[in-house]
């Protein structure tokens, strides 16, 4: 199944005449899988956690954002797949549109799958996610280290995002959204809004 079909939900929810969000289908996948954590200040303010799997960004809404502390279990609720170009999206989605509000790229980088089977062979990352448990190392500018996503409820699906080990370079967990700065541009949410008002 190609990236375009898997993005049908993403496209169906959005009017690309009205929002500057990427429609998808442009970029070829890079060598190393990517991740991005976006702060999304919409009807609720939450973090969107996205991991590259094949040609799309698998996505979860994480109300409190990822933590750098192994004791913190963070609820992660699946949302629709996003195009790879969405990693770069920072800006304002018009009021009244799907997800209307402000998006800031809080962190991004590479995501290295870690899972092995009993014989020590790497397991397929997409397959691990389908089975409901995947481990990976995040190499971002803030998030660094091993993490796991584990499904704990089917039906109205819910997952937990947890850092799996202490480490010297533990990285930084999610801050208060108002103080957070973009890993791409150094801007705060308020500065992204102000720039959109200027038409920049
Ligand atoms: Mn969101």
C-alpha cells in the first residue's frame, strides 16, 4: 500500500485551499527514519508525536507530551497518518478548519528502531507497531534515548509512551507549552502566531 492511500484520512479532513499544512506525496523517504514532536495549540493544547514508518508519519496525540523520566507513563492516542513533509510544518491552521490553531515543531530528529527477536535479529518496526509494542531510540535536539510505545487498549485505542532507561544524556522532556521553543526556528507559540499575522 502506497503513502498516498494511507494519507486519505489526512486529506479528507483538510481543505488545502485554506490551510498551509502539507498535503503529502512530495518527498522521498530519507535513509534514517524521522520523528517529530509538535505542540498543537488547538481546542486543547497537546503534543503530537509522529514516527516515520515507511512512507508516512504514524501519529499519536500525547496530552502531556513525552517525558525524559522513565517513571512517567504518557498517554498516547492514535490519530491519522501524516505525510513525511509534515515534520517541517510550523504555523497557523485557520480557525474553523480541522485542527485549527497553532503548530510548533518542539523537537525532531532520527528514530532508530531497537526491537530484536529471541534470536537477536532486528524485528520489523511496522510489524512491531501492528502488534502493539515497539521500542526505538530518539535522537533529537531535546529528546534523546530509548523509548517504547505500548498499546494497552484496543477498541478506542490507547497507548503509553515511556522512556525505557535512565541514561547520562537523558535529554529533556516536554516543557509547559507556552515556554516551549521550536527546534526549527527557536520561536514560541506566541511568536508563530505573530508571524502568521504579518503574513510571514
Ligand atoms: Mn494535534
